[in-house]
């Protein structure tokens, strides 16, 4: 006959072994799911970069201008405004452009990352629906052979060598200051 102590040890051991097995299975399934999501994210990023290299010839960035904001949401902020044109054959659902500010000798002194297809900032007479779209940051697709205007609030507001020429509209030959010229690179595209 089995003693009561032995039965308790057997039951507790069985429960402990079952718990360890269940936690191991749960942990493994969680890890595999996380790795799949991470792999999918890396794949989407790589595809966006490849798309940018292949399709960049169909994207035109025109009218790019740095301004000092004076109205509504842009008051006292430095802005980049322009138009993105899709001259290609595919609808773009996301677009990322790296804009570099150049000094007089053509060296990059500041970089901004633009997402020009994000919902534009609301005007003074926006509806609640417009405000909701703005706050969630949806990207509006751009159809083939169409264009969209954008306004981007510059992230670095304290960079004196960049903002002084924007505010004063005077471009210097000082090697540390912005010369009024840009270089832009399409870095990510999603269809």
C-alpha cells in the first residue's frame, strides 16, 4: 500500500511538471508569434526600401520651401511645404522622404524625415471628423498621375543655423548656415 505522503508527493510533482510543461508551451508559442511579427515587420521595411529604389523615378517633389509659420497651428513654427506628384502607374499608400538642408559647400547640416501622405493638419474651421483623422495620423493614398500638397512642421526648432535663414529669408555663404538649398531622397514607399 502507498503511504499518504507518497501520494501527496506524486500529485504535487505531477502538478508541478504539468505546470512547467504548460508554461514552456505557452512561452514557446508566444516567442514564435513575436518572431513572426518581427520578421514580418522587417520584411515590410525592406520591401518599402526596395520599392523606394525602384519607384523613386516616378515621384516628383516640387515647390519645396522652408517657411516661418504665422497662422493657426503653425504659428511660430518652422515649416517645410511642397507638393508630391506621383507620375507612375501605382497607387502609393505610404511615402517617406528624407530632406537634407545643405550649406554653401553642399554639405548636409540638417535632415528632416517627411511623411507627406499623412493627413494634413486641420484648418481653423475643421469638423470633428477631420480632427479625428488628424489625431490618428492616417495616410491618404495618392493615385497615379496625381499630386498632393503637404506641410511638415520641422522637428528641430532650436537649430539656429537652419532657422535663422528661414525666418530672415537671407541665405549666407557661412559654411555652418543653410544656403537655401535642399537634397531629397525617397527612402520608403508602400503600395
